[in-house]
């Protein structure tokens, strides 16, 4: 077999029992591959790794714990059906490095973070493995493109991603699951993403981690374990405490405006990068790229000039990336509605369409 | 009914076939038929008359067809049961229950399962691959060969819990325990 399924190491496992389990694991990994569209496991080159050991038997629970027992049964069926093998995406390679390197052009103000990721890619290439276990904290003023960078990176790496808005997170259950004694207990996002999905190294984006509310418990509590290599390798979701899952390969990117509001113990688990707003010349290049992307997205390359006008460039160069994106989109919509040949962005700070004010005047 | 269809074993549920020694009986009956045919050449007029009325060849053929039918039913059903054990990883209890029901339908079925095991394995590999393809999984030649090779080495004890195996195959279980 091209993958080695996880075998049970308990004393009562015999080699003959493993024959059936091995084949079941192999078939489960075929199913996982087929879900991602890379069914030809010989040629895809994507490795698979084991993220948990399938328990031999369902654990015994007290007779009165019917809810727990039923939930255990469902989870036990799920893990047997899907098996323990998950894909290891973002295989390190020269092509991968080239793709990451393109971030220098598209996100010029993230060059130190890009260099760091390129370094990690090189280390992964040395070990003939994939980009795993990135723990990056991007902090800087609002609107400099932190979330966009994280999402663009996820797309480049072709990894499944999960964006978690920490500012609206209310409890630790979101990441680490809820305690199993609750009748409606369920696993957290990390467990679901790895066990129920296809990859061992998905990308989690923790957006605005510094704005995590703490009045309903600690939504970040599980991160102390998830971001530590050794403890992440045996992460137990509170809802499924009997199944340690290897979450150490997951990639994490957090964004924050004010890094001082993050607990030092948590900060120390990340590699931090302060992101400055792009310089004027960087922003001019960036807005031109954003404009090209917009034209391509709406198939308008033949309708509008490929280059932004000087006035528009000058106006956009005074904005944040987020503002510039917003103004470009609004101006494009307006140009289409008014049948103009150019985007109505003038030198007065933003689109010729004045920003609508909402509320009492 | 299992996920692949009806077990062929159900075609052999008539009371005449419930004797636990059916396979031995069939073999003995065939021998008897040949002996009777030989007796028909002797001098006893009554015996000669009775035996001449007996179409030994036809009866022999009927016994043979019955035995062949049992063999095919055993190999087809076991192939389905093996495929279920392999494919339905999330519900091994059901697979074991099906095995238990099938093996306990009459005392000679475990014996037939053992005798038809190799043929069952071949058929089950084809069933597994067919099922995977119908689930939308691309099974290329290399993968198919791996599945076939993995199934080819299965033994009955790989698919049954030890106590169940020992209850249906006590001789083999004892021999394996001793070795």
C-alpha cells in the first residue's frame, strides 16, 4: 500500500486483525483523496499521514449516560468510516516557493512574513515534507491587508482554511469543543476540520485575536495546547476526550491591531510580524494590481483601460488598502451604471460618488 | 438482504437440506446410486426390475447440480460478506451479525465457506472495486491490484471475532491455538 495506516498498538491486537483494518484504512484514504479530487494516489504526490489511532473498542460509559453513549457511537462510526489518514497539503517544492515568492509583489508590506514562510518552505523541502505548523501573528493598523494576506496564502498553498472571527467568539468551545457532560456537546472547529475534513495541515486564520471577548470564559484557552508542538500532537477535544488527535501539523495565522492586548504566554507561541501600511509607491502598485484583479473578476478587461489613470492612482495612494479596495469596487460599479469609459476616481480623496452617510444629519 | 442484494443461501432453505450432514449425505447418495446401477445386472429379478426403473445418471446429475449450487451460493454469499466487512468499516457489528446468521443457517455452511474460500476472495475483490467505483472513487490498475492483493490473504479468522470463529470452526481454532 502506498500509505501506512495507523495500527492499533494495544496488546490484544493481532496481526490478522490488522489485515482487515489495514485494508479499511487504505479504502478510507482513497475516499479522502477522492473528496479532494486527487484520486490517482500514485501520481498526485500528496502524502497522507495518520492523525489519530482508531480505538479498538468504544469506551464503556455509565448506563445512565445515554447521550454520551449515542454521541460516542456516532463519532466512533465516523472515525472508522473516514479512517485516520489525512492528506498533507502544500508539499514543499521549488514551484511552491515560487508561488509564495509572488506574495512579495502582491503584498509588498508583508515581505518579512513572506521571507519567514519561504524559510519554512525551504526547511520543509529539506525534510521532503509539507508546510506544517506555521504559527504566525500579523499585527498592525487596521486596513493594511492582514486578513487578505492570510487568505491569499491559503489559496496559494491550496489548503483548506477556516477563518475564525475571534471578536465574536464567546466561549472556549468554539476551538476546543464543549464539555461532554452537556447533552448538546459538540467538537470544536479544530477537531472538525481535521477529523471530518480531508487535510492534516489546514490553515486556521484567527482574525482580530486581540479583540477576543473574555466575559464568557476564555475563547483562546484551547490555543495554549494547540499552538505547542508536543501538546498539539495529542490534542483532546473536550467533547471527544477519548480520542487524542494530532493537530500539530495545522497552520495558524492570527491577526491583531494591538498586540499588547494578547497574553504574553500566547504571544510567545507565535512568530510575530509587525505589518506597516504600504509606502506610497507600494500602494500605487498594489492598487493597480487590485484594479486588474477586479477587471478580471468581472470580465471587463476589454471594457476599461488596463492601467489606472494618474488621478486615480494619486487618489488611491492616500488611502489604506481596505479603503482603496472599497473605492475601486464602488467606482467600477458606478462606471458601469453610468456607461463611463474610466473609473470615476478623482484626486479629492475618493470616488466621485460621495460616501453615503447613515444616521441623523 | 444485505447491501449487495439477497444471499443465495436463501434458495437452499427446504427442509430436505437441513440435515447437518448434507454434504456427506450427498456424497454417499451418489455412491449408492452407482452401486444400485451395478446391482441391476445381477440375477434377482425384483431388484433388477427396481433398479432398471431407476435413472441413476439423472439422479447422479441432480445430486451433482445440487452440490454445485451449494458451492456457488457459498462463494457468492461469502464474497458479499467479505466485501461488507471491508467496506462497511463504520458498522462492523452489522457485518459480524450477517456472518453469524449466514454461518448458522445450517451446519454445513461453515464447511462450504472454508472449501469455497479462495473463490470467495476473488469474487469479493471484484465486488469491492466495483462498489468503490460506483461511489465515484477512481480505482486505477495499481490501486485495484493492491486491493486484490490485500483481500487475497484474508482468512476467515480475520473477519470474525475470535469467539465466533472458534464456535464455527472449532478444529481450526484449536489447531491454530496449539501451533
